[in-house]
């Protein structure tokens, strides 16, 4: 049977849990920033098979590598194998 916690023990446990949550949030943020840094290190994109027009920005992408913002649509084309990241 568990014993009832005193107010000090309860406050101590709560502080420990809050610290753990803060650490997990910091770790998640660091991982997200690392992913973004990895994406930005590959500064150019090129199409694999021919010209593609971005449906939201009307930017034409070709087989010649160009600097481009990696947004959701471009990332989905990379994931599908229709575009590639080109590192310098």
C-alpha cells in the first residue's frame, strides 16, 4: 500500500516532473533544429526527369540545380524521388 505524500514531497515530485518535461521539450526542439540545419545544408534542388512547376509559387524547377526553399511540396517531391537535393 502506498503512503500519502507530504506537501513537500508532492512539490518535490512535481518539480522533478516539470524538469523532465522541460528537458524532453528541449531535446525535441534540438532535434527539429538539427533536421532543419541538415535540410538547409543541401542548398540546391533539381528535378530527376524534366521540368516541374511548383503549384503554389509557380516556380519552374528543372534538371539544373538551383537554390530553392524546401517547403512541404518540394519535400514531398524529394520524398517521391522526383527531385533531388544537390550539395555544393
